[in-house]
C-alpha cells in the first residue's frame, strides 16, 4: 500500500470524521459551479484547509 493509504488507515475514526466533509465538498464541487469556482483544483482544497496533501494525492490518482 502507498504511504498515503497507510496514513488514512492509521488515522482510524479521525480519518472518517475528516473524510465525510471532504466527500461532501467533492460532491458539491461536481454539481455546483459556485463551489467549483471556489475550489477548481485539489490544491485549493489544501490551501483552504479542507484536505491534506496525501488525501489530494489519492483523489488525483483516481
């Protein structure tokens, strides 16, 4: 497994608490032009504090 996957698995419940709002933000980004304009790339999610770089690496890889 990659280093970022180990990071997410090792965080346990904390990863879930952080992943749910991020998942909601990604869905909103897909359906709302206003949200997409605010967060056009995953780098913008990191800058805003909505995600961590290892999580964004996983998002980019898919």
